């Protein structure tokens, strides 16, 4: 499978160290040879948690790009499809194309909150090696999709705050393709919004 996007990595670490020192006469009540703790504590990153966080961050990026595409009259909807795969990609392609042809555009932005991982599976289906499913609150209460005549393109009951179940797949072709992104990438494989579960 060919990947059309290069995932944007946004990891910035800033460490500030401030040290002040002074010399003074040691407190005579303290023993001269204080015991020292030679035990060191090492914290290793939990690969399961790291994968889940990466999947969530990839979905946040997809949501941001999808908002931009909608606000730009769905002209560049392929940009959003770069984050999707399989049946979900086909479904979104049809929706975006219909909205583009209709001359509709998005007003406002969907926002995300309350991520909760509900399933994480390692799979043996090259190039997919992980499936992660999480629930998220999608807030579209301040969002509308507007036709050229100003009327709403959304069905009644579509806007609001609802729980969605998102499935992400992790692709990794780096073992076979030297030009592939190291560590692979996450793609949106499915999103199901439950209108009966407001959040």
C-alpha cells in the first residue's frame, strides 16, 4: 500500500536548569559521612501506552485537516483522505466529493475531548500490525455545513456532542521499503458516531 502523506511530527522538549551555589561552614550537628543512595531509578516508556497516544494524536491531526478541508469548500479533500484507509477512505471520499460538487462549506470546527482506549490488538496482517479502538467525544455543536444558498446541509440531529468510536490501524512497511517512514504510521480505519450517546 502506498502512503501519500508524511506524518507531521510535533515533539518539542525544553529543559531549563538553574543552579545556585554557596559555601558555608557545615552544621556541626550533622554527621560528616551522610549515607548516599546509590540506587538509580530508570523509567522506560511503555510501548503500549506510546502506541495508543500516537494513534490518538494521528486522529487529532486528521480531525484538524478535515476541518480545514471543509472550511475550504472541500476543494482539497484528498488531503484528509491521506489519513484514512480501506472502506472508511471510500466512504469519506464519496461524502467529500458530494459536498464539493454541492458547493457546500463547513462553518466552525468539530472539537475532540475525553479519549478512552477500549481495545488494543497486535495483529499479523502485513503491513498492518496494530488495531487500536478508542471512544472520543466529538463536539459539533458549533459546526454547520452550509449550501451556497445559506441553508444547512446537515440532517436534523447531526449537530451536537456525541460519543464516537474510532478505529485506527498502524501500518509499517519499513522492513521492506527503505524509503518508508521509520516506525510506520497510523490511519483512520473507521469512525462510528452514536447519536444516542451525548457527551
